[in-house]
């Protein structure tokens, strides 16, 4: 089994990568920074590519190199099961329209939407020899409910949900389905992104106090616990039965 994980350098992505590696699953991690701790622990199983996924031109250039196919293997050597976890993302820019810097906005959409869609397409093309292909987008409750200050983030996560719904329809045209996909909300997880949310200016993000309370009262999930749930579901027979799901409603 082999897995591609974006945003494996920290937070939820690092925990997902660690969980996969602990199960002897080879991982190709894509992020701007390397994950030295996992590289030391799993020197033979972890490969890493330093990529700014907020730069879709740079990603396109990388996708035209043999890197992805080299990792997955040639058609006759592609493992039975291959996985893509589109996890890298940003909550920025936070704030109403007139305070959204256009360059940051473009980079956020490139990272949160462009990169996962480009990786999904390239993954599908490069993994054609594999019998079992699974894609998990890491979405958010913000893709399903609107929050003041998060118009860019909400729109980008809603795009992932709708992408998964349409890709699932394409996949279902083949028997058996050509791949499985799910856009998954991971719950509220104690990562750097949550610290960034709590550091928001309250005038830009009126729900800041709610997130401070959740942290203070110990209601954030650990990245490790959430990663365990996500990987268990990803590898289960149930995966792909619903194109959009929430980790808090899996049972
Ligand atoms: N934490 C939560 O409560 C929560 C809730 C709902 C959804 N999510 C979603 O879960 C996912 C992971 O979030 P997290 O909380 O783990 O955030 P995080 O701690 O900020 O980690 C983000 C990851 O994405 C990577 N990344 C960010 N910008 C990148 C870029 N330009 N190019 C390549 N990689 C980039 C980072 O790597 P580098 O900095 O090394 O590039 C890092 O590995 C995100 O999609 C987020 O929207 C999180």
C-alpha cells in the first residue's frame, strides 16, 4: 500500500502520515517544510517533496516530472491499494471582503482548491494499474455552514465537497467503481491552525471567543486521535459509500 499526504510536515497531516507509516504504508509527503522526525523514524518508508501548493504553476511543473509515477510505480508494479489524502490547507485570509488581500486570496484558493483537484486528477492518471484507489479530501464543517470572516475558507471547503460528489458520480459509471472518494470534515483539532484562529482579530472573526472557550475547556481533539479515526475509515470497506462525511458522525 502507498499513500500521498499533503501537508505532512505538521498538525493533522503529520499525524495522518505517522499513522500510515506505523502500519507499514509507504508515504510521499508534500509540503513546504520537511518532517525530520518522521524521516528519522521511517527512513525507508517516507519520501518527501518540498512544494508550495499555493503556487499552482509550480505544482503543475512538478506534476509533469516523473515524481508521482516513480513513487506509485509503473503500471505493472503499482500496489493494489493507493491512497491520496489532500490535507494541506489554510484558514487565511480571515476577514470581510474589503480586507482580503487579492494575492493572499489567490494563494489560499490555489492551496485549498487548486492543489487538491490537481493532485486528485494526477493521482487518478498515475494509478491506473491499481485495483483499489482512494482519495480523501480534508474538508471542514466550514464547507457546510457559513461563518462571518471565513468566506474564502468556507467557499474553498465547499468546493472540495462538491468536487467529491461529482467525482464519485464519474467513478460510479464504471463497474466496479474506478475509485472511491470522500470529502471529510475532521472536527476541531488542536493544531497550529487552531492557534492561528484564536489569534484572529475579533473584528475580522466574530466567533473567536467560541474557539478560545473550546480550547480552554479541553474540547479540541488531538491530531493523533483524529488521524487514527480518519485512517481507520479510509482503509475500511465503508470508505467512499458517502462522498461527503464528518468524522464526528461516522458511527
Ligand atoms: N485544525 C482544525 O481544527 C481543522 C478543522 C477543520 C478542518 N481542518 C483542515 O485540516 C487540514 C490540516 O489543518 P491543520 O489544522 O493540521 O493545519 P496546520 O497545523 O496549519 O498544518 C497545515 C499543513 O498544511 C501545509 N501547508 C500549508 N500551506 C502550504 C503550502 N503553501 N504548500 C504546501 N503545504 C502547505 C503545512 O505545511 P508547510 O507549512 O510545511 O508547507 C502543514 O503541514 C486543513 O485542510 C484544514 O483546513 C482543520
